[in-house]
C-alpha cells in the first residue's frame, strides 16, 4: 500500500523557465500564477519564465517564485489524482509550501509573506559579512566541534542537516572560511563555499526572525488537514497556533532535514513526491534511505512519470 509524503524544495532550486510548462499546459497552474501576481503586485510569472536571471536570484524574488511554482505543481496533481498524504514537509522556504498544501496558510498570504521573508533575510546582514559552506564527510558531532574550533568569538553554527555526511554551516564570513580551511586539511573530507547572498539559518538572522514575527501576527492560521513537519524541531506541528512560533524559529535555527525525513519514513511513508522545481530533495532522500521511492513533479513530463508511480503496484 502506498503511503505518500509530500516534500517541497527550498531556495537553490530556482532557474529561469521554471513553471512555464505547467503554466502552458494546465489552467489550474495559470490560476496559481495569477493569484501570486495579484498578491505580490508584480508579474512573478514573467520573472519565472523570462528572468532576467540576476533578478530571479535575488532572495526576495526567489522565494515567492519557487513557492508559486511548487503550488502550481501541487494544484495540477490535486486536479488530476486524489492524493491523501500521510504528511508533508519542506526544506526551509519549502515549509511554507507544505503548510499551504495542508491548509494551514492561504497561498495568497504565504506568497506575500515569503517575499517579505526574503527581504528581511537579505537585509539582516550586510553583503559580504556572512557566508555558508557545505561540509562533506563529517558527522553532526564533528561539525559541531568544527564550528566551536573555527568560531573564535564570531557566529558559526550548523545551518542545514541535509543527509548523512552533508551538513551546511553558516555564520560570519571569516569564521566560515576558517572552518573550510580546517576541513580541507582532513583526509577524505571536503568543504565547499556556497554561492548564497546571506548566511541563512544561523543567529545572524535574528533581526529577520523578529520582523517576520510581526508579519505573521497579521495573518489568519487555519487547521492542518494532515501533519506537517517543522524544520526547527524535526517534529510535527502540534496545532495550528504553533505555525507562527515555529516559522519564526526556523529563520535563525538549523534545518533538521534528515531527522524530518526519518520521521516521515517512521510514519510509514514509502513514496515521496518532491513538489516544485528541481530534484535536490530527491537526491538527499536517496542518501538518507535508498529503500523508499521518490519522484519529482515540476512540469508535465515529470508529473506523468510520478502518476505512473502512483498508479503502479
């Protein structure tokens, strides 16, 4: 028996042209982009389909663009096949997609909110002050020790626990560079600086969290139709009134993605659908557990393949 889990990608999945095939082929997808345009007050569809790429890469644009594409894909799936997930989760920004899917947030509110979230996160730290790096081949405990060694009075901490052997760190640029230098001297280990515009999911994001809190206070929060996992605590939202607190906490706390996926697998999920642009989460999931099936849905062709999986034994 198939037990389906929905997972929604975060920043890093964006590319010019995302969502266009869905828009061209499905009226429900066009309606999602129309709703996003109205909520944002600008043409997110044009930005997704035509760029320019440098504008799409701005986090204030990237976040609503990815969310809109993901919800367009979700609406296509829902219109064509009855899907009742066991649970949903999203990586960082993707958590908003999971909450929209489960009914906790209205899409129009969520897309406007992530536009502000992107602005707040970018403005929290002057450009060049912070950095992020992927650390490959170290355990969580070893990465914690690495951060402690390289910190030297600055901010440096794990930001994304993505999969076994892949953990991202974030903090002040000099501290991140010190950590990278330490890792490169270890045999068989690797550290890669990431091309990001800000050091996400660390204490430097505290000002962004505080600003987001004030915006979330203005929004209605609804009951969840099915469980959603919080990145910050790697557990299910206990009730809809916790949505605000956990989304605020998520901004300056680590994304505990591997634990979230293990939680869903423990709940019996054996078919994961990555809803939105890219296949990053599908790749991470295969590193976490090779037994479960996973498919991405980002355009018409990928949806046809996913639908075959849903229909099969």
